C-alpha cells in the first residue's frame, strides 16, 4: 500500500532567551557612553584648540592619545575576562571610563585633557570587545542573527545622535559638557550591572582553564600593545599630514609592523598566548577580520569625507554637518531589523554582499554632487547608504563567532576589534592622502577633489565585495542531541 508523502514541516522559530536580551540591554546602556563620546569629540577638535589656546597638531592628541590607550587595553580584555570574570571586568571598565570622563570635563589645560582622555581610552578599550563577548557567550550560539540587532544598536545610534549633540553643546554650552554626557550612561550602567548582571565566576573557577588562575602573558603584551599603538600613531600622522613619506609616519609604521609580526611568531609557539592568533585559521574569524579591516577603506572611510564635503564644499557649520548626517544613521537603524532577522536564515555572506553593493552605489552620487545639488536628494542617498551600512555591520559581528566555543569568543573579539581599529585608521589616512592629492591636482578645486575621493571610496568596495565571498554561508540545523552544558554556535556552510 502506497504511503502518502511526508509534508515538510518548518522548524519552529527559535525565540530569544529573555535573560540574554536583558543582559544585552544592561551592557548596551554602559556602552552608549563610549559610542557617544567618540562621535561627539570628533566634531570638537577645532573648538578645543581655540578654547585651550593650542595648535591643531597638539589638540589632535586628544584623539590620538585615546586611540593609543584603546589599542593597549583591547588585548587585555580576553585575559581580564578569564582572570576576573565578566561582571567584575565590565564594572571596572565602566568605572575607569567614568573617572576619565569626569577628569576630562575638569581639565585645566591641554596636557591634562590628553591625560584624562588616555584614561578614558583604557576603559573604552576593555569595554568594546567585552560587550560582544559577554552577549554572545550568554546566547550560547543561539539566534545570533536576531541578537545582533541589540549588539549593533550603540554603533548605529552613535553616528545619528553624537555629532548633533556635540554640535549643539559647542554652539550653546561650554565644551566641558561634552564629557558630562557620558556620566549618566556610566552611572546607570554601573547600577544596572551591579544589580542585575549575572555574577559569573572567572574561567579558572569554572574549571575551564585547568586549575590555576590565568597568568598575564607579559611578553605577549609587551609586543602587541606597543605594536598596535605605534602602528596607529603612524597612521594618525599620515592622516594629519596627508602623506606616508614623512619620517614620523614611516618609522612608526615599520616598528609597529615588526612588533606585530614578532607577536604573531611568539603567539603561534605559546600554549596560551595573550591573544589566540591560531583562531585566524578558522574561516569565520579570518574572513570577518579581513572584511572589518578593508571596510575602513570602502565603507567607513567615507565617514571622513562626508562631513568635510558638507563643510568645505557646501559651507555648512559643524552643527549643520552633524544634522545632515542623521539620514545615514536613520537608514542604518531602518535596516537593523530586516538584516538582523535574516542573518540566521541566509548567513552573513549574502547580506554583506548586498550591503556592500548598496553602500558603493549610494556613494557614487556624491562623486557628482556640488554646492548646489539638492539637499533632499543627497539626504535620500544618505538614507540608502545607511541601510547598506547597517546590513554590513550586523552580519560581520556575527561572522566572527561562527563555530567558536565559549573560551574562544573573547579572543575573536580582540582579533576582530583590532582589525577594525587598524583598518579604520588606515582607510582614513589613505582617503585623506587621496583627497589632498586630488585637490592639488585640480588646482585647489575642492568639489573636484572630493569627487575623486568619493570615486576611490566607491572603488574600494569592489575589494570588500570579493572578500565577502569568503564569509560563512547559511547555517545548518545543529544536531538534536547536545549536552546540556554545551555552548553551541552557528555552524556555517563551508562553500
């Protein structure tokens, strides 16, 4: 007797664990301080130079010092998590950032401001990789696509509100209030973390590190921390001087690259290095790190060009330039739900490919725009560009954790965050050089110079599109039987 064909039953949609969502929201409150601080200070350097009576070259250290401290602290996050536990390290990082923010607001000269910004950088450098690590560890690899809509929220809201808040403060209040904006987020984040965040034990107390307390890899730290810092210092000099041929650019770049190469050689031979470089052998970590690095050239490098274009070519003020960038942030938020909910279904690769194409296409109109181009038309393209950025950001956050266990996640956070940081500085420096050269080649024509730079930014997207083919594809259904205490993660197609 013939049997009726079995109907295909779709697996039930996996719901987000309310405890995981609660953890994500608690962490995001504190993380908003770091995101807002970065975007607010970026529009204030000229004002700070005037108010503190110093040169532009000196005031740049307000940003450079922060970035160098960030580079030193980021590699320590994986060890700190293993040594002290997530809750303790998170609260410590928030407290350090809070102290740095209050100190910056009370700075009595440019030297003290740079010093307090360095303190802020230490707190921020620990918090940024720790944010993703704690959330993805809590999720245990389940529904990461939808969960990333929470993780990406600070990164998406910062570019919308930060420049506007910064411009408004500089227009109507003292520059010191820029740093007081951080205080409510830090205080609320500390209280919420103390009251509601799970009191996790360090890895060694859980039996995950094999017994003794985690020891700090001092030789590794002495290689990777100065290596990353010196490299970023050279790139910062390249951006401000618009050239790579100066000794203060070449020497730091060579020293930084040599130190990072030495750390790689050292880490490959050590059983438990400060940062597990061997994770780059995994396709998910390597591809996401490469994409995050090159996104500094193609996707986020234009973030240098856009505000300058509005100010230099269209005559906008700092506040107006911040406002006109809002549509791009709105577009990123609009794409948040759609992109996040489909990552688990289609995998990071397809969504990143589509996002890169959208970003490149929406950048091209600025290569034709001039002083009198319709503001409404440019705003529309900014919304479209923002949708592409949102579609790229969230899958890349997920891709770096595909197939990893709980102990590997902190190391992936450090690797991907470092790649993003160096790539962003490198891309910004390269586009600054391209812009300066294009303006000179067009005999000082600002509009023509920006057109060339926007074409380069769009062209770099071709490299990102090719690299996106390397990302993991759609997830497979995990095995039905799994150990209760297992830490599952997304398992992607190998093709």
